[in-house]
C-alpha cells in the first residue's frame, strides 16, 4: 500500500479529481496549504508594498492506494495538473504499513480503497 | 444554440416594442410646463397640496434632514450593503472583484452625475431625453416644493444611479474584466440609466405619471422600473453576452461567506427605507406608510421564500430568507407609495413566489449563468411589482380603471425592458471593441482578485 | 436536580407574584380616557406641553424624520447588529442558525405586528390586555401629539418587538431547532411581548406611569422591562428548559469570529441611539439628553468591565469591552429620559458590575448554559437599571418619594419577571408538543447550520 | 540615524513655530464677546441671518433630528467603520488589538468629554485654552442659534473627539501595548485635542474664523486641522517614537482581511456625511452642498488613486480605491462648506495625488513604519485640503485676498502641526515612564491579541 | 517509530482526543481537511443549486508514536470515531526514520512521546 | 529521498524559512495546523470561560529532500525554531519511494529539489 502526496495549483483541483475518478480512484483527502518555492506568483501590491509572493496558495492531495493504483494515480494527477509552468508542484509516494477503515475496522488492502 | 436564438429574437422584439412605445410619447409629451421638482412631488404628496401652490417656499429643515439621511441610507445599500451581499456569495478568489464593481460604480457614477448625468436625466429636454442645461449642476440651487434644497435631490438621485450598475454586476460577476466594467458602467449610466430615469421621473418623461401629457402615466414610486427591472434585464443580457463561467453549473463552489451575504442583505433592508420612504421626498404620512409597507413586504416575502423552500427542499435556508426579503423589497418598490397594507402583503407574496419559481425552477432549465440571480430577483420581482402596482394602487391615475392602470404599468415595463435589453447588448459590443469584456480562462481560474487587482482578499497563514 | 427544582420553585413564585400583581391592576386601570399616543407622550415631553393640548396638530416633519430614522436604527440593531454580535460568539457550525433566529424574528414579528400584534399591545383594551380594534392597523391614521404620523409609531414599536425574541436566542443558541424557534417566536410575541408592552406603555396599562389609574406608575423610558428584562428572563427559562449543550462547559470552542461580535456590538451601540433617544418620540431636548446619556453609559460600563477584567484576569479583553458596553446600554435604557448625567454614570457602573459579577462569578457556579449570557447581560443589567431608575430619576412620578418610586419599579420588574418566566415555560412545553424544541445529538454535533438549514457558512477551500 | 535626527529637528522647528504662533494670538483674541454657539454658527449659516439675531430661539425639530442622526453617523465612522478599516489591514494576530484601540477610544474619550473635555475645548477661556466652567456639562442647557439643544452639540463634538485618537492608531498599530494606549489616549485627548479644538472652533480660539480677534481666521469646516492633520501628525510621531515592527518592511504579511477593510471604508464614507454635512449644525443648503461635495470628493479621489495605480502598477487595486476615497474625504473635510463643485473636484484630486505620492513613493524611501498610513493619508491629504481651502473658497474671510486666506490656512496648519508633534512626543515619553509603550518582541511575535487581551480573533478548527 | 495519519469526522474530534488521552497519547497534530469519497453529506442547497457534497469537511490527525503505542492509538481512534456510517474515515500507519524534539534536540524514541 | 515533517511555533516560520534558504532548501510546503500537546498556551479568557488551550496554533512544514539535505534541513529547522520552551515542536523524517515533478514529469532525485 502506498500513500501519495501531491502538491498542485489550486485551480487544477477540479481537473485532477475528475481524472482520478476516471481511474476509479474516489478516495482523496484535500488540504489547503501554502507553497514556498521557486515560483513567483503574479506579484500582489498593497499600497506601496509589493508582495514578492514567497508563499503561494497550493492544494495538497493525499491518496492511499494499493500498488496497482499508484501509476494510474500519478498519471491522473499529471494529466490534470500539468500546465508546464513553474509552480505545477510535486508528487511524493510513500509506503504505508497498515491501513484501517474506521467504519468497519477492516484492515490492509481491503480497507484502503 | 436554439436558446440563444430564441433570446436574440426576444431582444429584437423588445427593441421593436421599445421603439414603438417611444415614438408617440415623444410627440405627446413635449408640452409639460411644470418644473421637475414640482411635478415630481405633486403626485406623491397627498397631504401637502397647499405647499405646492404657495410659491415662496421656505426651507423645511425636517424634510431636508430626512432627505439627506435617506441619501446616506441609499448609499449604504451599495456601500457596503450590496457589496457584501454579492461579495459573500461568490468564491473566495473573486470577492474583491465584486466589491470593486460596487466601489467603482460609486466612484464613476458620482463624477458622471454631477458633470452631466443629472442634466441628462432631469434636465427639461423632451419626453425621451433630458438636456444639457444643468451640466456641472449649473443653476441647481434653491428649494423644491417641500422646502428641500434641490442639491439634496441631486444627491438622493445620485445614490440611485450608483446602485443600479452595481446591481447588474450580479449577472456577470466572476467573469467580467475590471477595465471593461468601468467603461461599461460609464456608458451604461449615461446611455441607459439617464434616459430611463428621465422617462419615468422627469417632468416631461413619457412614462411619468405626473406629466399630464405622458404617453403612459405609470406609477413607479421608488424605482421599480428605473432601478430594478432595468438592472435585472441588463444583468440578464450581460450573462448571455459573456457566456457561462467555467465549471457552470456543477463544479462551482458554494457561497464562500454566507454571513457576509446576510449582513449585506440586512444593510440592504435597512437602507431600503431610505430608498422607498425617501422617494416621497418629504417626511410625511406617505413616507411613513411607504416605510411600513417596505418592512412588511420584506418580512412576508422572506416568510414566503422560507415556506416554499421548506416545502420543496425540506429546509428553510438562510440564503433563501435573504433572497426572499430582497425579492419582497424589490416588488414593493414601485408600489409602496400607492398601495395599502393588504396590497403590500399580496404584492410581496407574489413577487417572492415569482422570483422563487424563476430562480429555483426555471433558471436551471434555461441553463443560464446569471451568477447571483440579478435577473431572477430584481428583474422578475421588479416586473411583478410594477405590474401589480397597477392593480393594487389605492387610487389610479386620473381615476382610470385598474385595468387601464395595469396597462400603463405594462407599457412602462415593456419600454424599459426593450430599451435596456437592446442598449445593454450594444454597449457590451462597443466595450468589447475597446477592451476585452470577458476574463480569459487563466484570469478566471486564478480568480479575478489576483488577475484584475493584484490582491488576495484573505491570508491563509498568519 | 436540586437546582432544577429550586428554579422551578422560583418560577412558581414568579407566577404567583405575577398573578397577584395583575389582578388589582386590572381593576384599577380601566378608566383612562386618553388615547395611547397622547398619554404615552404627555409624560415624556417636558418642553412641549402646549403641543399636547392644542388639538389640531399639524405634521412636524422634523419629528417625523427623526422617528423614521430611529426606526431604521433600531432595526439595524437586530439586522445585522445583534445577528453579528451573537453570530460571532458561537461556533462556526452554528452561525447561520443564529443569524436565522434574527432574520426569522424580523420576518415573523413584522407580519404578526401589522395583523394583530400592534392591536394587542396598543389597542385600548383594559389594564392587562389590548384589544382587537386595530387589527390590520385598522384606523391607525392621523398624527400623534408630536405631529408624527401614527404609522411611524407602529413602525417604531415594531422594531422593538423584533429585537426581543432575537435577544432571547442568546439563551438557547446552538441547540434550538429552527421550526420550533419560529413557532416559539410567533407564540411568545403574541402572548408575552404584546401584553407586557401593553402594561408598560399603553394608555391603560397597569404599569404605565402615564396612566393616572396605574397600579404601579413605573418609569420605563425605552424598554428596560418590556425588552431587556423580558428577553433576559425568557432566555434563562429557555436555557433551563433546553438543558446544556453537549460538551458544556469544558469542551466548547471559543467564539469563532470575535471581530463579527465586535462589529455587531458597535452596531448595537449606534442603533441604541434610535432605541433610547427615539423613545422620546420627538427630536427635542429630552431626546438629546437621552442620546448623550446612552453614549456615556455605554462608555463608562465598558470601562468598568475592562477594569474588573483587568483586576481579576490580568487583561482587558475585547469581549469584555463589548459585553460591558452592552450591559451599560441595557442598564440606561429604562432610565435615560428620567435621570441626569451623574445618575447615568452611576447606573451604568452598577449595571455593568452586576452583570459582570453574574456572568463571571455566579454563572459558572450555577452551571447554567445561558449560551451567550442573554440573562447575564440583558436580564441582570436590565433589572439593576430598572430599579435604579427609581432612585436616580430627577423627578419621581407625582412627586412621591424616591423609595416609593423604587417600589413602583420593583413591582414592574417582578410582574414582568414572573409573567415571562411562567409564560415562556408554558409556551416551550406547548411548542414541544407540536415540534421537538431541542436539536438531537446528531443535529447538534453536525451543527445547526447544516442540520437545520442545509447550508455551511464558510467554504474551506476555494 | 540621520533621518531620525532630521525628524527631531523638524519637530523642534514645529515647536518653535507653534510657540511663535500662539503668543500673539493669545493676546489678540481675548475680547470676543459672542457665545460659542452663536459665533460658531454665524459664519456658516448664510441663509439664516435672521435666526441668529432673533433671541428667543425655539426648538427646531428638523435641525435637532439632523444633528442627532449625524452624531450617530460620526460614531458609526469609528465603531465599526474605522475599526474594520484598520482591523482588516493588520495581521490576523493583531486585529482585536486594533478593534480595541477604537473601542477604548470611544469609552475613554466619552467619559473624559462629559467630565472635563467639553469644558476644556468649548469653555470660554482665552484664545488658547478653554476653562472649567462646564465641568460635568454644568450649565449646558438650552438651544443654540439653530434651535438645536446644546447637549446635541456636546454629543456631536464628542464623536469627533472619539475618532481622532482612534485614527492615530494607524501609526502605531501592531506594536503599542494596550495599557499604554489607554493612558496615551487619556492624556492626548485632554492635552492636545481639547486645546486644538478650542483654537479652531471655539468663540475665542485664535484660529477660529468666526472670532473677530483671531490671530489667523482659518477656515476649517469639519475638522481638517482638528481631526485629520492632528491625528496624522500624531501618528507619525508615534511611528517614529515606537520604531519599526519586527520584520518591517519585507517580512510582513499582507492585509489579513481586505473585505473587512473595504466594509470599514464604506462605513467611513457613509458616516462622513454626518461629519461634514453635520458640521453645518443645521439641515440647510450649506449642509446639502457639503454632503454632495463630500460624495464627489470621495469618488473623484478614488478614481484618481485607481488611475495612478493603474499607470504605475498596472492594476487598479481595491486597497487603492478605498485609500483614495478616504484621502479625498480627508481633503474635502475643511473645505466642504466653503467651496463650490469645481473646487471640490480639484481639492480631491490634488489631495489624493499628494497622499498617493507620499504613500507609494516617499514613504518607502523614508523607511518609516507608519503601519496603516495614518500620516500618509490623513496627514498629507489633510494638509493639502486645509491649504487649498484658502485658494478655492468661494468667499474669503472678510473679503481678503485668496493668498491672504491661504496664509491664514497655513498658519493654522503650522500651529497644529507643531503643537501636536511636540506634545505627542512628550506624552509618549510620559506614558513610557508609567507603563512600557512598545510591545516587547515576544508580545509582538505572538500577536497583540493574545498578549494584550488573552483572546484570539478567529478559531482555526470548529 | 510510526506515524499515524487518521481522517475522521469533524464532530468526533473531541471524543477521539479524549480516548487518546486515556491511553496516554497526548501529542497530536490536527488539521482541517476536505474529504472526497463515497460518502454524500447532508446535501446542501444554495438557491437552485444543490451541492452534491463531493468535498466534505474532515479532520486529519497525525500522531508520531513508538511501536508500543501503535495499537492503543488505533484502538483509541476507532473507539472515538467509529459510528458505523459511511464517512467515518481511515487510519494509515507509516514508518518514521527519525524524530527530533525541537526544544531539546533529543532524537529517536525519546523524542517522539 | 526523505520527507521531513516539522511542527513548529507559528511565529518561528519566517526564521525557519530564512535558515532553510541559507542551506539552499527552497521548496517547502506550509500548513496551518493545531497542536495538541503538553504545552499550555497563554490562557485565553472569554467572559467567564477560561480556555485551557488544549489545541494550539502550530505550523507544519513538509520538505521533500535528497539524503544529503536531511541533516542541513534538520539543523535549519532547529536553528530557526528552537527557543527552549515547551511547544517548540517536533521533526519527523520519513522515506519517500518516488517523487515526480508535475511540470516536467521528471522522476526521482532530480525531481525533488
Ligand atoms: N521538495 C519539496 N518539498 C515540499 N514541497 C515541495 C517540494 N517541491 C515542491 N513543493 C511544493 O510544490 C510547489 C510548487 O513548487 P515549484 O517550485 O513551483 O516546483 P517546480 O519548480 O518543481 O515546478 C511548491 O510551492 C511547494 O509547495
Ligand atoms: N484511501 C484514501 N486516501 C485518502 N483519503 C482517504 C482514503 N480513504 C478515505 N479517505 C478519507 O476519509 C474520508 C472518509 O471516507 P469514506 O469514503 O466515507 O470512507 P469509508 O467508506 O471507508 O467509510 C474521505 O472523505 C477521505 O477524506
Ligand atoms: N508525537 C507527535 N505526534 C504528532 N504531533 C506532535 C508530536 N509531538 C509533538 N507534536 C506537535 O508538536 C507540538 C508541540 O508539542 P509539545 O508538546 O510542545 O512538544 P515538546 O514538549 O516536545 O516541546 C504539539 O502541539 C503537536 O502539534
């Protein structure tokens, strides 16, 4: 079982969720985060003060999946979030030791999907 | 495709009707001798006939105080009332752009108004247009028949002219570029609002009930046609012209801050007393009843919407309560000085029901992206209110039958509707030649706040 | 258990006292010949004796303007003042439900008021109840003794009737179901508010100081008993009837949006000028001093609370500042037209101190879940203010001793307290037969916004 | 270092100028026989000469209503107008502290005012100070020349005294400790505000245009010097005295809630009608024109700022729109009763341009941490407005040349500037002896809400 | 050392924290997230528009624990969060390579608790 | 490749980001979280009600890095966030199986930085 963490642009969220659904990946957890990176946003201006945009709005997705779904998930994220511009974000994949479905107490591969 | 065609057809029809309506009026109404203020007032003031005939009017501090405060209340409706009402309903990334529509309207229209707008609307002119006699408020001094300085009337009317373009924003919110909006507002107020205000409220206007030579002596106490139908129809036209927002209708977030919207609606409600009671232009019994009926209409319309929501969706929603209240306020606007308590109740219930039916049932079928239901609420309830004013008015104009009065109301509605529909479309095309009206996909997905104003409304981390 | 019993006992006591209070009054007060408006005004207008006796009163545009704007200000207190004040203090998941309590009160009470509420409260009737002579505002025309259209009085009083049930919401916020609230409001305004308003402000009311035959000529300038004690006690009863919220007192979140609460309090403050100065029913010197004392009372009470907070908690809190200000405003409400500057200062300091002591010290010991301290602030400060009015009034009624006047005040307080305590409990039981009053655990944990209105106030991601 | 020295030098200069300015005035102005109210009014009331000479003035309910409502509007400017305007612009962790600056000002100044402040400012006294004749509003009864109870004037002026310290908070927001602020406000209102109000508006004031013996008959219709220049300069001094915030200028977050700031600005705008039109003290034609010019100035200044922003930053920002509007309102404040439409337009454009140039260009170079641009907006636009009033006034005082009037204005500006600069610095030093003025690093990084008030404005999870 | 990530219903937070405390697990990090899953919430309605509830409010808990505490933590979460309804959420358990207590610079098992 | 999760005090964020930049670590994802722990905050008071402060505002940083950067990152976080007071927070380090740069589709060590 794997845990996929993806940081994407906020306006790509809808697209990515749609692509994930196409691949039958329905369970996703979404968090609003701020990204610190190379990308400089459209500079914001507040009176005299120009915001360099060192922290930009991003969306973080977390998806627990069985091995078979790792590549489809990555493809879906790339498909929905890739624009070719700096700031598109990253995908990280990590191992999950155990997974429990709270509703039923089921464990492991059965629980994750 | 089909629908767009149907709508174009309807617009064309409106144009023809409008043209037809104007021509006889223009001839018929050229003779009115009364000054604007006198004529305007003569009709609405029942108890103060004496004041009108007595020439050397002295300052009436009570009326003057009332009208100044009412002006402040009507400005409060736009800033921050409508701004919050609309702003709370859009997505987080677009709230500043909506607030800016309201702010820019206040800024631009104020300047236009004192330079030429007031003259275009309330200059004597003819039945259709004002004139240039009052440019830069030239010669606007002295008192009106209620002992109120004429400058107060300028201010009061200005606040009406401000809210109207801001109302239209409900139709194109979340997708019109800011420079285009500014230009649009400038042109629309000059070319659409000023003429219609002239028709309905100016001494020689062909729809003004106080003009003995009017083509249709329509009752519009506080701006049902001039403000609400006008804005509602213009919003509809804008919504069609600009097309749908990306993701409409299924992948759009709900209102980002309903408490803002509710606070905005509350301020609209309170400010509306200035709008409706103030339209009497004096602190008298008619103003008092206008105020009370306004309150009752808002209340009963809110109840109506809640009940309908409860029946059809199982729950009474907060957004429904305020939408209903606003629909009731819109519906009673043309009527509040002409009807009695029972009339107000009926008009409000029907106005809210019509708006509800449109917004909840018809709109989804039309697949129309009227972002904040500017047409659904202001247009529909405005039309219902304007027409019903003919039926429920306590006294018809010149004692004609209620049906005849209804026909007069209908004429006023149709003229306004046709003129604004066509005019708004043309103005949008014009503006689009100069600067792109519709935000492109990138601007829209990033949000208008950042793309149009280089600002974000809220910080995420602090 | 024990406590609940003690309270039931106290309520029973209130009932008896109330009954005892009413019976003699009903007999004694049946003769007043004066019309409501005249009697109501005669007492408060010091400078305008002439106006009262001169029969053919003409419209006074200044007073009319003043009273209309004051009505707008008092509505502003509820919408959005109180709505925000309360809404900011609850948890995120319940803010809409609180806003809806306020909106629904405005909607329901307005309709009730024009249909029968005004008649029940201000119809001549007898010492205890109004009558049905003014149903649908039948015959409510003409001017009052200050030259203000009587319809303005209807509107002004309506705004008082609106805020009272909304204030009660402070006692049961976060746990009363919306349908139950609507029914409760309907019944409570009809059966509790209207009678008490009749007692205290109507020509024949047995507590009205302007009624020569009153059982107790109590001073209540702007609604200390009718609005604040009444609402405060009703809130207490509701809090007890409904029981505590899940997690009370230790696992509840702090106010979700204190700036909202502060803005709400500011609007209450500003609107209170309409409430207090407007209760003079004319723009005169008494209104002026009422306004100034209102301001001073709010200020000095805020300072008092801040100082107490500073001494006992080490810091002056923002919530303390606004709570203090509101407590001061409540305390001065019955007094502001009868006392002088020094009296106002003392009443405000004592009112705020009493409320502070109750809210900060007594309440935690009582283990009472008065969600937003509606009783702690409105009830306690209201009672202190009402009683002290007897002591600090510049002139007592009919020149009786200040102690005697104090006793009159006490009688009014006890009658109100007893009647509303018992009546509110009965109404709650009644409502509960028709529709469950208390949200169940699921509804409460999910939040009333979603469970009652199918809406969320804010979006998380956008 | 260098800069701090330069500034100290300028402050010293101000001191000398102030001293020089006061001495002759004190001699020259000791004879004025007129009462405050009469003198104050005589100048501004053009149309009502008769009223001034006719001794037994009767209550004018229209003017009284107007002035009471205007007082409410001016209070609305501070609570919640300015509170929101400032509060939305700071970081999340400091919003309550900013709201508390406003609330505490309202609370403290109200108490000060009725005890001795009004007497210090409007007691007869001499050309420089009031006296103690009106302690506890002793003897403040009866009507002024416009038929308005003098208590209303007390209330109206109180609202001006409240907003001024709150405006100063713009200079030291996010870093002044709350106890120090309270003490500062107490001293500052007593020692700086009251005297300056006396100079400019009191019968014997050496800068009051209605005082025949004034040293400089300066025009200040609604408080350009007394409120805005005064507050702006004091804010600058505070900003310098307290030093920069940690992280200034590069590691500070943007405004945490721009919609709050915009709503606040809207309420300032609406409330400003009370401020400017109300300063006429009557509901007459001058008030009407003051109101209209106020509206136009706000509008055209907003447009100006937007255009400048658009040209130099590529986008019209919402913060720019409201900053511009406020700058325009400030600039027109001293002028609105003395100029005509074109004058208003020019003053507003120039005021906004000057403020823009300072805030956007000069300030970053000065490396000055005027947190919310209190000096940049209120100080700069205030000075421009005050000076231009001399040039654009329709009629100069006693028919002197516009240049001479300009010099009078300049004298008033320099005196105010010098006095407040030096006085504010001294008061800050004094306060600092009693309680530390500046929040320490820990208090500042944690945020003033938690460190000063033990509260957080918003919950994160709910 | 393990890192437990649990997604639960917002109204179960109090309960879960209490149960965790009973098991002597005091250190938890809580985040407000949105869940995309099979669960459809109480449908929300905004004028004509019915929100299907594709993104629902959830709470994410993160708990770093030593091996001995993994099962107690899971039990506590199940105990506090299980209602048997769809939407109850998931628990994921992952390996932690290293843990540092910032205050002291301590590392490993000593640092985590 | 490692994934570093750090919980810090909100007012240390600027400092930590600066220290990270000094070590050439530019890519960070920041989330606002609430911490439940031993630390009791400055007690807040709301009328009669004293908030014990069982949930306190914290900032979570997430940093994906190559092995070589793990220690520098930890040092930077300690350098910026350590005050010696309870509540300073924790650092957790976990393994990352895979990393993808969304913009380019690059994978592994190249993608992470
Ligand atoms: N190694 C990383 N660790 C944590 N977050 C990262 C990392 N790389 C990227 N991110 C997140 O992704 C967002 C986009 O990063 P950006 O610098 O634009 O990436 P790229 O240049 O690879 O397209 C960043 O703002 C950050 O939130
Ligand atoms: N595999 C997963 N990956 C990420 N988040 C998940 C996963 N499974 C569940 N969740 C989170 O838990 C929430 C509850 O999921 P739900 O579909 O109701 O679960 P179940 O049907 O297993 O009870 C989801 O909204 C989502 O936020
Ligand atoms: N083991 C852990 N699991 C999850 N979060 C933790 C853990 N340890 C600490 N935290 C987070 O770090 C914050 C600081 O914890 P605190 O108890 O003050 O730590 P310490 O005593 O080690 O300095 C906590 O509020 C919590 O958010």
